[in-house]
C-alpha cells in the first residue's frame, strides 16, 4: 500500500511538472509572437512617417 501511494505521488508530481513546462513554453511563444508583431507594427509606422 505504501508503494502505491508513492507511485501516485510521483505520477501527480510528473503531471504537475508537465503542465508547468507546457505553460512556460506557451508563455515564451506568446511573448516572442507579441514582440515580433509589435516590431512589425513599429516598422510599418516608421516607414509611413
């Protein structure tokens, strides 16, 4: 019974870690996308000026 509880705990930890990594990757991708978008916009505005 002790082994099964430890197994459950490790599974939960792995799941939480996976979700955390996924969120981190999503955040990084979003930041990069926003930066590129803003850079493009500012370049267009500068070009118009």
